[in-house]
C-alpha cells in the first residue's frame, strides 16, 4: 500500500511540471541581487552582463510577459542580455561568452590632437606676425605711392590710358617728345604717362658709374642712348626730390641736364627707383678733366656754361606758368656733365631748395643730407648759415662754383703748361676729409685752394683767379651773384677772342 502511494505522488508531480510547461511557464537559474532563491519561474530565461564599474555585473533570472521580453533582450554598447525559452536554458551561459558579444569599442583618439594643438600654439603667432609683416609692406608701398600721387596725376591734355599714350609715343624720337613737352605746359620732362611708357621700354646696356646714391647705366630707347640713374632704396628721398625738381615747369635749359622720365619699376623681384635723362658720353666734368687738358677757349666755355645753368636755377620766373628760384646745394665737378660740344650742364638736383616770392615759400625738401664736405662753404661748416633765408643757399652755390672754376683752370693749357688734375684742397686735407677737417682749414685757418704762379702770367687765367676769389669771400653776402659771374666770364671770353683777332 505504501509503495503504491509513492508512485501516485511522483505521477502527480510530473503532471504538474508537464502542465506548467504546457502553460508556457518554465524554470530558470537565478543569480544576482534580485534573486532570493536559486530558481525562478517565468516566460523566458535570461543571462546578462553590464559594463559600468571596475568589474562587469553578471546576472541570471526570469522574464514574464511578452513586452518585457521584447524590451529587455537586447544588446547595446555597454550591456548584453541573452534570452532563451527552455527550462534552465540560462544555467550554463558564461559572462565571457556574453562579453564577447559586446560591440568593438572605438579606438582612442590618436595623440595627433595634442600635436595639432601644439602646432597651433607654435605656428599661430608666427602666422599672425607674418601676416602683419606682409600687411605692413603693402601699407608702406601704398603710402609711398601716395606720396607720388602728384607726380602721377591725370593730365587731361595728354590722354588717360597708358595704351593710348604708348600709341602716341610710337616711333617718335626723344627730341620730338621733349619739344612737344616744352610747348604742352608740362614740366621739364615728358608728360607723366609718357614718362612711364618710355621707362618701361628702356633696355639697360652698361653700367657707367657708381656713387653713394646708386648706379648710372647707359640705356637705349628706340635706338637712342639715355642715362638711367638707379637709386638705392636707402636714397629714396633724393630720388623723390630730384623727380619733383625736374618736373618743375620751365626748368628745361641747355645747361641743365635734360630730364626725360622718372619711374618706380620692378626688376629682378625688387623695386628700383629710376631717373632717366640725356646721356653724355664724355661723362662728368670731374672725369673729363682727369683725362683731358683743355684749351683756353674750351675751358672758358665750360665755366660760362656752368654759370649760365646756375643763373637759370637761381632765377625765379613769374607768371601763371612760372618757375621758382632753385639753389643746388651740392654743386661740384662730379655733378656737372660735359656735352659733345664741350659745354656743360648741371645735374643731380636731389638736395635742391626752391623759393617762390609770390608766397615767400621756402621748400628745403625732406632730405637730411647737406652736400659734399670738400665743397662746403664756411657758413655751412661752422653752422652759421641762415637756414630760413633762400639767398644763403644761393651763396653756398657760388662758393662751390669758385672751386669748380679752380678745377677747370688747373687743366687749362697756357703757354704749353698745364697742371695735373687735383680736387680742391688736395694739399690740405685727405682724400675723404671729415667735417672737422674741412672746418679747420676753411673756417679757422681761412685757407683757399693753391694758385700756381703761371696763372698770373696769363691774362685770361689771371682774370679767372680774380673771379674765383670773389666767390670765396668768408662773408657770404660779399660773394658775386651767378648773373654777375656769367657776365664776367662772357667779358673774359670776348677779350680772349679779341686778342686772337688782334694777333
């Protein structure tokens, strides 16, 4: 009887399990904080692993309800939930197997972000400074071009288009163009737009001279020789001033170097300042006298032509198209050129001073240079010159002219005798005298260039000695004027011609 009862009880338990399975309820393993016992009952079994702390969290349990199962049985970036629907199907699932199902974690951002930050910190300021430097260069160039604005104004009588001007230039000769400019009301050079056109058509042939200002080249324009004075960038003020003076109305004169054009041009990736003038193959008076001894008549013509150019500079021409008075301030034999006919013309007006009586305006320019020490007058050397008085600057030119006259006289032949070329004060100061050296000789000792005895035995040279001494008075107001010098030289020349006729 007891044995039958046990069989009946086992049969009933199996029936309950079978009934439960048929009703959809299954038994699952349970593990984790939500489990009170090791087994639970539900619609599905699950196993999960969650990342979020130092150690992954592993749990097992039961799920009830279709919606709960649908929402829970998922895999995300930091957790995996694996579900199954058989009794105890979650008992053997390991955490390692679940962890392997997690999506591959993205690689850490490379260190290049730190490098990029470092590069930005280093190169950023450098880039800003570079941009500021470029901006400064652009601004400076625009400011410089702004200063040239009045030299580049539109001239309605000449046309407004460079191409049109180039067409007008055509096959004209320099003489044609300059003759036209003299009657068109423009300055002493070509009209501004023609200047730029001509400048861009010049080819440089050979360097014929160098100085503190830069270089002088022989160039060619349509087969004709021209002189191109190329200023160094540090001497921009002299270039600007000389351009300004040469463009003065009515400046053109046979004894002033013929000005053609001035332009700022770009060559070899650098900006060059060009001044284009007539070309004189004999070079400067300094060079010519060093090579050639001159006849008496030629020497007088040289001196008279320089005086004639100086008179034109010093003279103010009144009228609506007038010309201001101009003082050279750096007259010397190196700044005087010898033409083919052995007459001279004055060049290098970079230190010139202008004055107009109409408004009593004295324009000393913006160039700090004061001239050549060997040719400086006493009042310049002892700094007693009246800088606000235009006549004071003219008297400085007269002193320098007296020294040039002395240089010509040394190389003038009389009775078959001539001295070697020497610069003024050659026997009193060194080749490159200092300001103090010249002040000591000229102001303190009041010495003057040596006069050879043979000059006094020739009436023409003797007259020149008297003339040059009247240019060398210590008192500036006692010196001759340029006009008086010119008239005196003309009289000496007439006496020489008369003497030839009498002979």
